[in-house]
C-alpha cells in the first residue's frame, strides 16, 4: 500500500511574489505557532455580578488563568472582596468595583476605576442578572421593568461603556451569560425568559459589528446550575427538572466556567456569534 507523503509547508522564495493562497497559508501557520498555551496574561477582564454563584466562579477562573479581574457587585460587598482575595491568593490580580449595572452613571464610574487600575478592558462578561418570578396574570409592569432594566439594560450599559475597548483590543471578547430559560421559556418567568432570549439577538448582532476588528461576541446559555438559587427550589420541583435533563444531573459551576474561560482566550478566535448551551442535553 502506498504511503501518502506529508505535504511540505508552502515556502515563498524572496524573488517570487506569493499568491493570495500562499500568503493565507503562511499567516495561518504563524498564528498556529503563536497559540500554544491557555493563558490570559496581560488581559483585563470585567465580570459583572461576580460576588456569588456563576459570576464568582468565572472571575476566579479567569484570574487563575492570568487575567487581571474586576469583580463587580451591586450589594454583596463582603462576598465580592472574598472573590478578589481568592484570585489574589492564587497569584492573580483583582479589584472590586461596586455598580448597579442598570444605572449608566454607576457603570461609567466602575469603568473609570477599572481602567485606572489595569488599563483597557479586553474581556467583558455580562453575567449580572435578577429574577422577579410571578405568573403573568400576577406580574405588574414594575416587575417586568425591573428585570428588563437589569438583565437587558445592564448589558447595554456595560457593553456600550466598554465597546471601544473591546473593539480596539487584540482579539477583544464580549461574553454574555444567558440561560436555557431563554431557549425554552419557564413557567412564572415571562420577564426573565424574555431578557435571556433577547441576549441571543444582541450577541449575534454585536458579533457582526465586531468582526472586522478581529474581536468576538458569544453567548453562554447554562442549564440548571448548583448554586444558592437552585438550592432554594423545592425538592419536588428539582426532581421534575432532573427528569428533563438527559445527563441526569445539574450542572456544576465549573461546567460553565470552563466554557467562559475558553471563549475569553485566543484559542476561541474563530468562534463568534454562537449560543453555547451548557445544559446536559436539554432540548430547545
């Protein structure tokens, strides 16, 4: 049986002009050589809602991978400082920054604090969100607006404030944290489901607008994750949810964190505009 010869790399002679295909091959080969390790050194990452739960896990993992991390919180100051201390204990750099993401003035103040400490924002993780759960029959306009203002308005405020930084960064990253509820809907969560599905269109549009500059926008849509919020759900309800998950378990925070860290790094540079379901196989 004949053995196929390994194809030699394209070599461009100095006296010969390279074809567009040869130029592309050489550029891709150079890029491949540079991307050899998983690292976020010299990258500044802002994580909203980072004092607890998924946001805390994301911030700590980004810090463990070498990033300079801004730990945003609204009211859980002690927990935010704990997150920052955990990052520093692991050898990373972190600061805490208070801001209600639904208030543009507070977001701008957080941005100024972050850039004074670390410089330009390379990676924005829009994680902050709230729930006000009620059947639609009982939901007031105030209940609706409160969730919209934080979960979509906050994403607008933070992204608008950091947009030029992300666009001008070397492979900037916009990462939006949605939910399987945005894909499936969920009883008593019309407001929350609307905000989380809204992030899909927002992400895809921003991916198009950032593409010419080499930056990306992606969306992570976790399923039901073991956090304090899930622990407060009655056992009979959790049993019903488990029946809908083919992998027959709830997600751990680490399941979501690892995907976010991958997106934040250079290895994900050819992926943009994607909705990534981390949900154990739930259909939508």
